[in-house]
């Protein structure tokens, strides 16, 4: 009997090991906790970071329907590049024709002929014209510092030839929404210690460590130098200046520079993994943080509402490659939510309508 039993064991089929890649791995959580999935913000909000190149009547009418469903009261259109001059004038006209109380427009810096001796005066004059045409802010994209070059090489974020532009913004109290660089991890080697490994695997063009000859620290130092040199200009640091993973450092920057604000687009994954620290930060700096989404997607706003308004545990991020972890709600107090959603924006942007907002 013993011999037969051993023989039988030799014929038991071995379990076949499954092989999957990290890109395919999507475990279903067995955690059972209360869930809240708001699809509409608790209070009307202003999105200060939104890219809309299409300003045709049909597109704007669809935007208003989307905005009403989300409880977005005002959308501030901030073109990435090429949004100055004629584009600003046309966008202002088109948006006013739909509803001047629901839309506002930012402009961009004109970067043409940077080595022209008269460039600084010309760029400042173009900004003056765009403000006169109705622009309420200036959007600066990451190509300043990362992609913009002249015959001498890379143009730094704090290049003095733009000083006239920042001075015009200070003169007219026009905020500058500035996006500098990319997350720190995208500048680091793609190795086992890099928490952005999956993003680098899926988006190879974001691997800054292999395609740039400057560092993340250089870019951020240049940006902070710019903020320091122009204390009368209001700067909104897009994406919290990529310091959402180092809130103590960000807080020190805000403490040192009262002209600097933060905006929360595209960093829900950083905030949602540290709910207690992030909540403390929002409460302490409630007068310095604005709501922004960046890339426009109606359903992605839901994650922002859930992050800011609920105390939910362990829910899915918008994009898993921003970090392989779940999010936790910050459960912000109503008075803080109101400031982040609309009060801070109404205070620093000129000419926005306060109609439709709680007093």
C-alpha cells in the first residue's frame, strides 16, 4: 500500500505558475469599508488650471453642461503655448458670447525672436495688449527651463530677459500660473528604488535622466529664485511645484514668500498617500492653495472631490503609474474647502464674478 501511494503521488499534476507583468497586475481589494463617491463638488468651485484650445460655440456649450454637473462655477482657460495675441482676443470674445461670468482666459509669453535686442520690451508690450484684450492671468508652461533654447543653450527659468513680463503682471495684479519641470522621480535613474518606475516604463519620453543635461534641483532652484526676485508678482505654483511629496519644504517656501500660492492639479496621488500630513498642510495654508485640474476629464474630477471632501480609505488613484498605491481622503473642513474651491481664486484673480458662490 505504501508503495502504491507513493506512485500515485508522482502523478499529481503540479500547479502551473502564472506569469504576468507589473503593467498587467491589478489586484482586486478585499477590503470592505464605507465608500463615498461624489460626482459633484460640495461647493461651487473655480478651476484655475484648465486647457481648452477649442472655443467654438458647440464646445463651450458642452463645457457649460459639464460644469453645471460638476458644480464648477468658473473655468479659467490656461493655454499651454501659443495662446497670446489674436488667440486671446478670439477666446475672450467667444467665451463672453457664451457666458462672461463662467469663463476667463489666461495668456502666454511670446517667445519668438528671443535674441532680438528689443525682445524684453516687445514681450512685455504683448502681455499688456493681452491684458487689455481681457486676459486675467499668465500661464507659463514647463518648456521655459526644459525645452526653450537660444544660440547659447538652455534658457533658465529666471532668465532676466523676462523681467519686464513679471513686472507687467505685478503692475496689473495678474497672477502667473507657472509649471516648472516634472516630478523628481522622472529625473532619477529607472531602477528598483524609483517609485515612478512604472510611469517611466509606460512613458519612456518622460525619462528626463536620459534626455536632459540639467537636474530637477537646478530647475526648482531657478524657479524659487524667480519668485524671490519678483516679490510683487503673484505666482501660482502649478502642481504644488512638484513638492507634494515634501510638504515641509513647500511650507517653508510659502512661509518665506507671501507672493507664492500652490495649485493641486495632477498631484492627487501624492496628497492621498499622506492624508493626515496633507490635511494639516491644507488647514495651515488654507489661504494659499487653489483648485486646478490640468487635463480636462469630467470623471477624473470625481477623484478630486473624494480626496478633498471624504475620509474614505484605500481608493483607486486616477492613474496607477503615478505611484503604485491607493489614496485616502483628507476630509477637509468646510471653511477650508470653500477657500480652496473658490475664495482664494476670487481674491487673487481680477474681475471674476462672485455670483453663484456662498457668502
